[in-house]
C-alpha cells in the first residue's frame, strides 16, 4: 500500500511538527505531526474546500507565541495542535498552498 504524501504550510517554522494535509482520490486527510494520539481527520474534498474558503475570508493571524490548544473535530476524530501551528496553516491557506487538494471539489 502506498504511503500518503503529506504537505505542510511553508509558514510553519516548527520543522516537521505542523499541520499536514494529504489526499486520496476521494478524501482529504489532516493531521498534526506532534499530536500524541496520532489522529488523522478525514473529510471530503468539498468540505475541505469550504474550510479553505472560510479561512481565506478571516483576517491574517497575528504571530502568536501561545501554546493554546486548537482542536479540529469530526464526528469521531480530534486532531490537536497549538495556536502558532494553526496560524501557520491559515497563512498557508491564504497563500493558496492547499488549493490543489480541492480541484476535484469544484
């Protein structure tokens, strides 16, 4: 079985410890490499496109040194990251770094 190729935001200054996105033909996967549970949230390309659209409409996050947890939830999965890594992900979204994951959703 082929291993997924994961992508992180170029704004992530944490090395590999960031929010990572990968795709299969029918799903988008999101994880936080430092999440001790190793959780992977799975969604549809259309739902991921909706998330990207919403994040692009938000103000650009300010740099934050806080480790406040950010939890991304689906019905049965929780991926935990911190505010700094979430902001790096949002900046990548706003720069269009993850748009190619949703090309089939349009």
